[in-house]
C-alpha cells in the first residue's frame, strides 16, 4: 500500500478526532453541577440528564490522555473539563458498601444523587482509569493512591471473594468467567504500570499474567473459536450462553493481548493475538452480504437469542480498526492492512455523521441508522475518540519509520 494512502488514512483520523472532540466539548459539559451529559441527540440536544459513572470516568480518562499525549489538545479548557469530571466523580460516584470500603454507583442524577448500582466491577474500573490518568496530568498523589486502592479492591473481588459485589450465589447458578473481566483488569494493569517502575509495578505484572491466562481460556473448540463466557475451569458452558461469540469483543481482546505480548517480548502471544483473537472473529463475524461486523454469533450456527445480534454497532468496528492497524504496524503483513482498509471503508461510510459531527452508534444489518443519538447509557466519549487517537498515533509511527 502506498505512503499516500497511509497519509490519507492519518489525515482522516486526525480530522475526525478533532470533530468528535469538538462535539463533546460543545454539548456534553454540565457547567452547573459538573461532570458530563452523555445522553445526547444527533444534533447535540440533551434528551436525558442522567449521568452514568462509567461514561463519566471514560470521558475524564480520554480528555486527560489527549491533553497529556497530543500537543494540539494540550489546552486549558480540556484540562479544566477533565478536572471538573474528576471532582464530580470523587464527590458523588463512591457509595457505602457493606463488607467493602466502597463501591461506585452505575447511574447518578444530574446533581449527583446515586440512582442505581450494578453488581459488576465496571463502574469501578473506569473510576480507576480516570483517577490514575487525571493524577498523571495534575500530579495529585492522593488521587493516584486512590486509584491503586480501588485496583486492589477490584483484584480482591475478582480473584478472592466476589461477595462484596452484592451478588448472591444461587443453587442453580454455575460460576461463569466472562472475558470482559480479565480484559478490563489487563487494561487497568497497563494503565497503572505505564512508564512506572518499582514494587507496585511488579505486583501488577503478576496480575497482568493472570489476566492473559484467563483471556486465553476463551479460545475454545481446538483453537477455532473465541467464546464470550467459559466455566471457572476454563471449559465450554452448556446452552446459548456457552456458544455465544462477540466478534468485536474478541478483536478488542486481540489488541490487548498483542500490546501485552509486545511489552513483554512474548512472540507466541503476539501470534496468538493476531491469528486467533483477530482473524477468527473477523472471518466469522464479517457480514459477507451487507458488510460490517455482526454483533453476536452462535458458534454452532443457531440464531443468537440477543435481539440485536444482527445489528452493526460502532464500538466493534472501532476495536477492529485498532486491532488490525496495530497488528500491521508490527508484522508488516499486507493482508492485515487490507483487513484494516475493509473495516475503514465500511466504518467511515456508515457511522460518521458529516452533517452534525460524531458517529452514530447503532445500524441495522443492512447498514441503516436505527438509533440516531450520539450518546446514551452505553455510548459516550470513549470508543470513537480512543480509536481515532490510537490509529492516528500508529499511523504516525508507521509513516515516520518509512520516511526515516
């Protein structure tokens, strides 16, 4: 592929990232109560004032990452927005929790009253990401310590005793390992160890190794399928839940594993990340008739029971773009860049909104916009800007090496 084409990709990523940041800066900031609105219509109108903690954390993290690592976003207004979001989280997100120091709410009212708690770890995970990244740009040691303390709590819930999450163990309920849990912890390990050293980092290295082993257990059927959930022994589960595949999630796991493999010089893991966690979900999940990645699949070919299984969602395509561009940048295998181009062509022709900015998130199987809002309870300022940011950085690296 020509240098000119790679440069065009980079220019598109850069332009699109600028538009996405501008959209969220313009419409999402709550100047009265702090934090961010995330339920935003296609033209920027706020249609619900509820604030979802995991999306608040994601936006703080994303603003800080852009501010810290990209010169054009190193602006006072971005830092102030991140600080406002961080202060809102610290003041309202944490709630008392029996048997544990504290837990995070899932959803808050506009002025910060806790509305709902989930018996999962994800609000806490994004709280950790937000606090650690904000601590990096502000130098606030207390904030960094708070992130580390919450990480310790998360590891305890996942590896030692989940009772603090408040989920009772029922007699018919088989313990299930969801790929999302070790993936999220691995993401936090990479966040907390980046450019750091010492005893704390060694502790997280052990956690990172455990996460990788857990993720690899989801490679099933003799290495031919990535299953979303397995038993606590790493075996396939019976029924629909056991057969479920989520191509976008597997691709995201692929670039997490590739990144970890590169950082630790593990060539076998790098190959597994590409050949298994990228190629298998892409080849099985790409809709050959309409294009785009299907949301869910059944490994035995049954119709998945999830009503949205055939839809095309924004975030799996974001993860596929990151995965294939990262894989190409390290292997230089032309086929991987072709995959990236295939996903790129579909993504930018279907999700991006040239008229109002940002991306639509939810398409029919045929590729028509079916939910036209730009933000909601699950879509915030994260997957799209993270994808554009990472792809721009990777393309910079590829082009710089070619020019030197």
